[in-house]
């Protein structure tokens, strides 16, 4: 449980004066950004604290001061990137859209987010290599994740009420499928491109894949036979 304790320690803060707090927040933000780049490129094992400090225009002492160590910094980076996608989904205001439009927008957003943030996929891969233990203490993220599942459930419920979606769909299973159909395509683009002799990342291929993703999800949840 040492990793969890380190993660939780990294999340704690102490009150400071406004100017000091702004400086501390800016330094912490630069370290997180540099660490995200380094961890996405080399993983937890390959990333070096010295390199992260240099990228951040800081020093190792400040990294240990704010985060407690490399593992705790990795915890903070993972929480940050997961919260970023959850916050972006929340900003879509899907509750204000008709259920079918809301679901299409969610599928489209997920695909676009993966394309715009390739480091998210590599960081998730790295976290899974360590069996997810670096997210065990991420209580804020767990709360936001529950809120996301509740939002998807509301879309499904509204769709059932209006007759466009079939009943009995598990929102967690649906979210796994939405993530998987984009995630797998992108993580296997190199091998798939060779084996299927197709340019996975060409504009036409990306548009075709998005259209297929949307069609797949809407057919999966549609009330129509």
C-alpha cells in the first residue's frame, strides 16, 4: 500500500499567502506538464526525475517537495490526465441534448480527444502495466468517474423514455465499448496498417473510423430491430 500512501500524500496541500500560492501552483503545474511528457514517452520505469526537473525549469528538490518522489508524481500525472477527460466530457453539457444526439456527441468527443491527446493513451497503457495501483488513492477521480457513469445513465434513461434506446443497457459496459473501439484502433495502428495494408492515420481513414464508431454505438443501443 506504499504507492497509495505516496499518492495521497502528494494530493495534500498547506495554506500559503496568495503570492506564494500562485508561484507554488505555477511551479507544480510546470512539473506536472513536464512529467506528463516524460512518462508518456518513457513510462514510469524509464522516466528520470532529473529530466523532468530540467523540462520544468525546476530542480529535483522541488519535485520531492511538491510530490514526494517519482511514483507519487506518476500518481498525480495519471489523476490529472483522467480528470482532464472527465472535465471535458462534463463541459459537453450532454444532458441538454436529445439522447441520440448526446450519445453521438460523446462518441465523437472520445475519438477526437484520443487523437488530440495521444499521451493519454500511452499513460493509460503505462498505468495498466502496473496493474492500476497508482490510481488506488485517486479519490477525486473516483468521484468524477461515478458522476460520468451517472451522466451516461441519464442519457440512456432519457432515450428509453423517448423510445429511441432499448432498455437494460449497462452504462459502464457502454463506456468500455465506446472507449475500446477508438482505443484499440489507435494503439494497434502500426501493426494493423501493415497487416491490413491500410493507412490507419490518413484523413479519409480517420473519418471512416469515426463514422463506423458512431454507427456501431447507436445501433447497439437503438430500440429499433
